[in-house]
């Protein structure tokens, strides 16, 4: 058996990791496949021969009639069977008809049967074994082998025929190449995980003080924030074996398989300690018991969870086995998993802030050829709320866009196009918009832009476009946050409602009616107003109260509301929401009416260029307003 050794820390003994030996050629899946194929071909050949014999068999009495008529061309006589050909041709071919028959050597009996016109067939008394094999053993054997081969190919057959072996992926210390340098934007999480690494390398550091290293570390946060990458980085930094498995891979159709896999996983981990066990998507097996269809019954998932709880309680933390898990749904996990002594540490890997996004972009672009005009700070500012996976996608889309345009390096234009594609969808330049629709969309986006530039708390406008994107977006206005914000005041939320209604108000002023293009704006404005009244206590009429029980589904942005107020209160809430939206509508109308010339000029320039950046927008507005000021002075 091949073995390799490595050192864990400076004063730790060498740990041996058993590597699977190289398989012989008869142990490879391809060899098994060829054996099945050859067996099937031989069986098919034998079956065909047997079928031909059965088709050519004729009664012995019929054979005697052919002899009397002189229709037998050739005959081979043995002690058990007579075969040969007749002078009669096959109906479907010109070949002589073949025959097979079993003779009756009692000539007196044969003569009596013939005289009485009896058609009789003679069977061999010792061919029952052949018949049994061909009629029963061969068909069921072929089905059994075919089912076994399919199970082998589909399930992997880890250790036995029913595929109840573990699907854990074991990486030695040399296989994990990821370290903390590859993880950006999660400094707090890395700092906490660094302590786990230190305890793995030298458990005596905490044992001498009477403590023990954490048994379990739970990484939780939104999808794409780098939880799995952090776990691999911990293994890479600690230089210990890394056992990786997904929560869904514990569950099979056979009851008890998941629990057996958990036992086997921890047995292997103890033998390779110090090491790290990483369970991705823990919620697949760690959901709260009693909430499923079984209502507390011992189904397969619950048995797997019970075994996991038992194993985490049973192993000694001093042996150097740390269980890490990741989930983006911590709110559904069983409370027994989260108690002290199991997952002692719960680390939140949240969405990155501005500085973290810039650091993540630097990691994903370090192997890219960037042009001198690329400013990753601006890219980070344009992507608030994006997680690491989204930023990696933007960097890759920018490289694809650069290749499409045959650039020698990835430019800022490529990053802008990549961000627009991820946020609003791909451009639909060939989607035909009529002149009237194009004009309406231009006024709509110009309304958003002017209101955003006028209200006190509006963010600077970065880009305006009337090129259709995605499924339903006919245009968009992008604002660039000056700084990262985590709180919103009453004034900011009211300004946001006015900005959202600016497009609809612009259509009302120009055309006297509205279109369906403002449906999403109205939905978002109503949600902001409703949240201000029911959750944030920002209503003067209803006061600093909250209404309704809001159950937050952690990190998913999904809420469930339970109504706990009267019908009269509900009516007042509706009135306050309507009042806030109407106030925003009135403010947008006042702004756009007073700046009508700027609205017309901006819309005309937007129809001409289709895409304008923030500087071009400001230049158009300055030209119109300076011209108006000059006329007024004259």
C-alpha cells in the first residue's frame, strides 16, 4: 500500500495517510463493462441458435411423411436427433428448408401411430437442463446483470452492490492548494478561523489552560459569500487532511444508509486525526425534527441527523477532529445542532462591504490583463449587495466582453458592460421599439434622472440607458453610491419614493396618461412606504409602533407576516401608505414641472445617444439651465 507522510506543526509526530493503491486492470470499471458486453454477446448468440433450432423442429410423423414423398434431401441421424434439409424451399427465400426432429426408435409403435393418422412428436428425455437454462436462467440472469451494471455506473458502488458506501472526498494536506490569500472580504471570519487552525496545529496551547478546542464550526450566510472556500482555506492553512461531503449525499433510498455513512465518516476521521470534516449544505440533513411529513417519525433524514448528533457528542475534542459545516438557511436547523458542545462556533459570512468588494475584485482579476483605465474601486461602488460569486462572475463577463471586442486588455468599458449585463440582463439591441415607444422610454428615464439629481439625498447618476435589456427592462437609470450605507432616514426613504415615481410623473406631464412601464417602480415605492409605516415607526399619525409579526427567514430576504392588528388599524395603515406615495408623486411632479426644459433636452439627447454617463447628463442640464439664466438676465 502506498503511503505518504506529513508533519503537523513543529513538534507533532508524523501522520500517515493511506492512499488507495493503483487498481489492477480487472478491478477497473471498464474491465467489468467489457465482461458484461462479452457475456451479453455470447448469451445472445446461444439464444439465437436455440431459437433457430426451435423454429426448424418438426414432428417425427411429419418427417416420416416427407420420407415417403421423397422430400428429404439430406439427413444426419444420431442416437438422439435427426437433422437435415428438405427439397422444399423456404417460403421467404430460395434456401432449402431445414428440419430438426427427435426419432422414435420403436418402429412398431411408430407404424401403429402412422396407420391411425396420429401426428406425434418425440422429445429427448435429458434436455430439461438446457430448456431450464435457456427459458429461465438466461433471461433472469441477463436482467440481473443489466440492473447491477446500471447501479454500478449510476451510484458509484463505493464499497458494495447497494451503494451504501461513503461518498466522502478525502484530500490530503498536499491536495488542498487554497489558503487565506485566496479569500478576500471576510477578515472577521478569517480571524476567528485562524484560532481553529492554531488549535489544530498545537492543541496543547488551550489544553494547558484547561480549555479544549471547538468541536464544530458553523459557517452561515447568503449563497455565494465564500463559505466553502473558507473551509478549504482552513484545511490548506492547517496542512491537515480534509474530508468533504455534501449534506444531500448522506441520504439514499434505503433506510439507515445515511446513519451508516455518518458512522463511517467519523471513523475515518478519527484514524486520520488531526483533520477537518466539512459538511456542505448542512440544512439538507440538519433540519428541525418533527417539521416534515413524518411529523416526528423516524424517517431516513432524522436517523441521519440523530447519528450526527451522537457522533459529535461522542468524540473527544483532544483528538484533533474539527467538524465544519456551511448553510445558508440557519433558521431551519435543529436546535440540538446549535447547542454548545456541538457547533460551538457560529461564524456569519455576510455580504461584503465596499472595501471587501474591492479586495475580492483584486483577487479575481490578479491573473487578468487589465487596461490602465480600470478602476476596481468604481466597480466595487457600482456593485452594492453583490457577493463574492457575483463579483467573480462580473470579472469573467468582463473578460468575455473584451475577447468579443478583440481587446488586448480588459478595459473599464468591459467592466461596465459586465455589470450592466449582470444587473439588467443582456442587451436586446435588435428588439424593435417604435419611435413613439422609444420617446416615451426616454422621457421616463429622464424623469428618474432629474428627480434623483434634484432631491437632497439622491445619489449621483452614473448611467442612463434606453437600450432594452433582459426580459422586460426597456431602459434603466443607475445611481452610484458615494459611500456604503447601512441605515436610512425618513428623508432618504421619502426621496427614494419620489425618484421611483419620477418616470411615471414624466409620462403624465408629457403625454397626459401613463403606461405599464412604471409597474415595478410603483411596486417598490409601495413596499418602501408600507415598511415605513408598519415596521419602522415613521408615521406621524400611527406613531412609533410596529404592526404585524414579521418572521424573517434569515439571510434569504424572505419574510412572513402575521397580522396582529384590527381592521380599523389596517385602514389607517392603508391611508398612511397612500399618503406617503402621493407625497412622493407630488414632489416629483413639482420638480419635473419646474425643470421642464431640462427634461425635454435630456430626453432628446437620450434618444439620440441611447446611453449617457453621469457627466454627459450633467452637461446637458447645465447647458439648458445656463441658457435659461442668460435669457432671463437679458
